[in-house]
């Protein structure tokens, strides 16, 4: 409620009082473009890759994250991904594929 009131006040100010709103949009556009470019270069989530059974790509992403964190580049090479309990029972894909160990 209070956030909406602030938003409406800011909109009212820039619509009727200030005529220099275009200069305020320049940083917004710049940050939006930066975000789009950063999103384009971001790797796929390792959790998604494991759930999609793309284990090699998941290990590559884990190694990339490890190198960003200052760890050796081959940190994830020894990761072993295991099947969840539901997959072991009937070999159907599971919703919960959080089970992996080193």
C-alpha cells in the first residue's frame, strides 16, 4: 500500500511537475542493457542440467563456478550424480533431483 503511494507520487511528479524525466531514464536504460548482456552470457543452472540428465554440462558449469570462486578448475570432475528414490523405483524422471554427492 505504502509502496504504491510512493510510486504514484513519483509518477505524478514526473508527469506534471518535472519536465526533465528523460535524463533520469538514461541510467535505467543503461542498467537494463547491462542486465540483458549479463543474462545472455550466464550459464544454465546446474540444478536444471542435472534434472535434465545433462551431467557433463552440469560438471562444466560447476567447474566454471568453482573457478569464479577461486577453486581449482577441475573441482566437479569427481562429482557423482545419483538417482532419486522415485527414479530408482520406476525409472521415471523425478521432480526433486537434488541428490548428488562427491
